[in-house]
C-alpha cells in the first residue's frame, strides 16, 4: 500500500508539472499573441500616419504644380492675346492701306476712262479731217484713194523694182543669217549636252553559244523545241552553219527579248524540252513585265519627272527599250529628243519641263503600234488623251510628223529635236531603196516646174541645186519659182532638218571675131 501511495503521489506530481507547463506555455503564447497584436496595431498606425503624411505631401506638391501650371498657362494666354491683338492691328492697318489703294485705283480708273474718251474724241476728229482731206485731194487730183495707191505701186514696180528686190533680198539675207546663227548656237548647245549612246538593231537578235553542241539540243527531236518557241513565243529560231551562234527572229522586239531570256535560262539549267521551254517563257514574260516598270521609273527618275505620269505611261516608256525604229532604239531616241527639247526651251526662256515631257512622250505610241492597229502617232494621241495629259503635250505628239497643225512653240521644238536626233550620222539605218526613191522624187518635183532644165539632189536631200533656162526665167519669175518649189518640196519632203535650195540662172554669150 505504501508503495501504491508513493506511485500515486508521483503521478500526481507529474500531472501537476505537466499542467503547470501547459499553463506556462499557454501564458507564453498569450503574451506573444498580445505583444504581436499590439505591435501590429503599432505598425498599422505607423503606416497610416506615413500614408497620411505622403498624401498631404502629394496634395501639397500637386497644388503647387497646379498653381505653377495655371500661372504658366495664364502667361501664355496673355502672350497669345497680345500676339492676336498685334496681328489684328496689322490686319486693320493693311485693310486701311488696301482701302486707300482701292480709292486711288478707282480714281485712276476714272481718270483713264476720261482720258480714253478724250482720245477717242480727238481720234474721231482726226479721222473726220483725214476723210475731208482725202476727199479734197481726190477732187483736186481726179484720182480716188485706190487709184492713187495703184498708180504709185505701178510706178515703183516699173522704175525701182530691181532696187527694191535687192533691198528686200539684202534684208532677207541679213535676217536669215542672224536667225541661222542664233538657231545654230541653240541647237549646237543642245546637242552637246545630250550625248546619247547609239544602239542599232533590226528584226533579229543574235544569241551567242559557248559550244556548238547546244545547237542540236536547241533544235530538239524532229525540231520540236524550235516549234515550241514558235507556238508559245511567236519567234523563229534560226540555226545555221555560223559557229557558236543562233538567230532569234521576230518583228516583235518584246517576243525576241522573252525568247532570248528564256533560252539563256534553259541553257543555264541544262534542260531544253517543250515543257521547260513553255515554263520559262511564262516566267521570263512576267520578269519582263516587271522590267518595263523598273526601266520606266529609272527614266523618269533620271529626268527628274517623278510623280508626273501615271504608272501605265511609265510602263509604256519601259517597253520602248525593246522597240527599234530604223535601227535606232526608241527609248534612247525619246530621251535624246526630251533633253534636246529642254535645252532649246531653256535658251528661249520657255517652260523646260513642258518641253522635256513633250519630247519624252512624242513616240509613246511606238510602245504599242506593233501590237495594235493604227499609226504610232494616232495610238500615242489616244494614250495621252486616255490619261488626261496636257493639250500642249498631245499636240506636240500629234504634229511632230506634220499630221496636224502645230498649235504651240513646244510642238515646233519637239519636231526640231526629233529631226536632230534622227538625222545624226549613224543614228538610223534607212533602207537604201527608200532613200533612192525619195531622192528621185525630189528631182522630179523640181523638173516639173516650167523653165527648169536640170535638178540635182545632194547630201541626202539636204542640198538641192536647180538650173533654169535664162531665156525662159527672168529675175521677176525667179522669185515665184523659189516660192513654188519651196511649197512643193515641203509637201513631199521626208528628210529631217533644213534643206538648202539653190537656183542657178546663168546666161552666157559668145562672139566669133
């Protein structure tokens, strides 16, 4: 029993100790919680105080900044009001000055009207006196005004005809010399500043081969490759015995270029057969279309004509690169005509840009004349009208081959520039047969005139010498003959530039002694 009591007491002590420890732990936890709660409240209160301080500070700064902005805005408004007031005063002053000038103008207008009335009155009085004087002279002389005029003209013609002819001829020669000197200087300056590379081509393009073995591949089995080019590209591939080359033939220069580019690419990839030929023709056609745009933009950029044309006209300019006329590249010819026209306009103090555009577009119809019906002139006029180009530009194109009358000085300038570009040595390869027909036609026209015994056409039609029978043509009729020949030659002449017509009237007398 005593042992049981001892054990029970020990357990009681242990329980008491455990309870005391639990109470102590609970007390510690409570104290910790209480302390944390107070600390949290302190932190929260401190944060609230700091936030309040920050808020007050921000509000104070905002008020200060707002006050500053308000002050600056007020100053700016004040300055703006002063500026507006000053401008109003200026406008008012100008308005008053204009009113004064208007009053002066009205006063001057009234004065001019009065003076005009006075002048008309004086003029009417003088006309009346003139009529009375003429009437008196007619009564005294027995001649009417027309009779006296005719009598005077007849007297002068009979007695002073040769002297007057010499004087007129002298004045004409002086004017011709002066005008020719000025014109020559203008044209020489224009040509010197417009040096364009000459490129000649016909209806064929030469394709160079590295090896003659390619000829068989290009022909294909039973000529099917050549037939494919004919079918899909519209060109003839001519393979002859000439080493390392073939000929691409077509009247259409664009088709020739497509065929050339296609053949070049086919040889590069090493596969020439109908399917690949057809594929390359489509690819190269698309590339060439892009090239038209690039070429056209390059031209207008070089001539400082950006944003002056619609894209369609720029593309047509690019197509001119592949167009030839008498062996002369039409795009290069158009650029040359444009630059010459600009230089001539510059010398004459005219609008250089108008002359430049007129010269550049004068042959635009040649970009489509091998694809559509009509002359390059009529097609060009349609194109320019379609895109609402200036009437001066349209007339310059329409009249540069004398199809219609020239309506402006720019049309004359373009025609002159076109003639210069076409007539330069080596610029064009004219057909010999056409040349001889033209020369023969000029001689026949000269020989058709009465009194002409011989006629010679020299220097490609730029010099014409006419020998007349002195017994049939006197000095008086010589003048008429020159005028008649000039008109007839101008009607049929196709030679660009100036023609010198020389008439020789020589009378020889011999006497045997």
